[in-house]
């Protein structure tokens, strides 16, 4: 008999990634990847049909191994807004997490109740990226769409619906909407009503599944379209950051810093958090615990831009960074190229200071890496303050930036601590596969994550440059406070 496999799906901003893994031990068997349409903030939208098409194409790349799949789960970008009518037709393209069109609407919502009340109500203070801000913007600008809406889903919810025919979500992804309370484990219909007065309906909202609950099995039409067997069981799915925590086997006290399109830093906590400053989002995780998280809009895209401006590839950029002294010759870069979420500056742009006649390409390259990381380390400090102490467990760097020797080393130097760099596995897809295996085996996600262990990683230790970390961070803070 063929080995049973589970499929973990990561539907991100840029692409869909699929990993087929052994249901027994998590061993990677096959992978596939297909792109999504590109987007450019401040208006960033994709039609859910593109996600489904990419899922089909990514699974096709897994070849004949698809016939051995027994379970599947989907993790996807948080905060996107999918509006369906009563016949489950998509009413318009979905605004994504990095669409900042609703910045003014978020400000209005916060002003109505106050930041303290919002943080207590849903664990977070709404900003433009949150789903509630997108709904408020749609209600103000396209009320006819909201009036026709019968279901409001997140990206992972919509893909799970297409798999099973049911309208469901999970507590992790629900906690990023702005109308669900991690502390109470319940929807807040009063907050939903604030977003779309006179139009909102709590009947729109999907059922919130537990960490190990299945919404059902694959519909026959979906199975045929995706080339999967009949009877495949489906996991609850979750948001991308929650899935990454599962894929990493993150334990209470561990911290992960993710460098991708956006940057995130998060930890697992046994109690809910609420930060009225808005820096820390008080999310739930995909295990029944909590995932306080800080997100920046700008991460590896900043170094992509600088590499393009310098006319070099990313490997050459890494070499420039590592050959340049800390402090970048006095050059400091503020990385708010696409506006920023933390701090909440949706209309901001990037800036550079300290350029001199003898400044070098290496100075600009290193300033970009230092700027991205200093912004995230501001978030790390806020996270430690909100949780009550600096995370004492393992520190992991993940995402595309974890494959960069420059990002890895500069991070270790700026923090003067050892980091574990996960450079191979797609941690989000791996976390979704953990969910799929849990529902297939009828066990808990924590049990599966423990059995599979932590992904392969490199150990990165601080070097001589660590003694200048305070200088680098002070220069960054000075520029940040002027912006």
C-alpha cells in the first residue's frame, strides 16, 4: 500500500506553495509552487479565483504523489476580505492585508471607542491592514457590495470553503479581523456593526473551528479539479503566522522573526495580550494558546529595491553588506517604502540620511539591512514589554531573509545573541501539513508538531560587530523619530 501523505498549503501574497509530507513522520515528499498576480500598495487586491488556480497548478507539480494524499489544510495571508453573495459568488476582488486604502477608516473606528477599549475588546488596535478597516472602507465607498454580502471570509476561509462547501474559520485567523475576541473566544458583533452601520449582519460570520476540528471532506468537484482522491479530510486551516508557529514547533517563550514581503516577530503565550499602543497585535494561535505579534509592512522588499538601484543581485548585495562595517559609514535608512503598519504610518515613504561624497554601495546596502532589522527589533522590544519579559526560549529567524547570510549575521550582531536560521522548509506550508496530519490521525496539532520535531536549521552566533549594536540602533531611532 502506498504511503499516506498530507498536503500543507501556504497561500501567500505572492504565490501558493504546497508541500506533500508523510502523514507518519512529516518527511517531505513533493513540493509545488505557483504565482499569484502581483500587487502594489496602497491598493492591493487579488481575486480569490487566482488563489484557486494557483493551488491547482501547485498541486499539479506534485505529480502522481497526489493520489496518496489523505488530508489537506490551508494556511493563508491574514486580514484579507472576501465578500460572497447568498449563492457563494465572489462579489469583488479581495483587498489584501497590505492594502492601506482603509487607513482613515481605521482611524475613525479607533476614535469612536478609544485605543484602550479596542485592545480590551479584540486584543488589538485596528490599523489599515486589519479586516475590519477594509470592511469599513468598503461600506463607505461601495455600499452596494456590502448590501449584497451574505458571507464575509478570510483568504484561508475561502479556500477551505471551496474545498468543503462550508463557511468556517479558526480562532487564529479570526483574531486578526477586529471583530473576534481571543480573550472571550467569541465574535463581537458590536464591533462588526461599527464597521458597516446598518449593513453588518452577524450571520455573515463563519463558524470558528477548534485547533483539531475538521470542516469535512473534499467535495467531489474540488477533488477532480485538484487531482486529489475522493474522501480527503480537510483541516481547519489558519493564518500564515499561526501556521508558521506550528511548523516551527514554537513553544511558550520561544520567539520567531520572519523576513518576507512583510516582517513579523512573534512568540507563543499562555495568556491573551492587549496593547493599547497598537504595536503588538494580541492574536490567538492555532493550538488554543495565544500569539502576540508585531508586523512591519517592509522587509525583504526593501533590500530587493536597493539591489535593483545598485544594479546587483541579492547574492552580490549580501557580499556588499558583509564587507561593510556596522553603522554603514554613517548612512541610515528608514525602510518605510510601502508606508508602514508598525509604527502606524500608512502614508510614509522611505528615507536615507548620512550620505557623503565617499559613501559606497556597501554603505547603502548595509543601511538597508540594518534599517529593516532595527524596525523589527523595535517590535521585539514592544513584544517583550507586553509579554512581561524578554522571551527566554529559542530565537528563530525564518522566511526568505533567513536564507540571506547578511540578514542572519546582522541580526545576531544587533541582538548580541544566537539565532537558529530555518533556511529550507516552508514553515507556513509545514504548519498547515501539521494540521492536516492531526485531523487524519484524530490527535492534537501539538502532538503532531512534537513528533515531527523542529525543521533543520543553522546556528548563527554574534561576531565582533555586536559591540556597535547600540550605536546602530540609536542612529536608526533618531531618524525614525524625525519621520
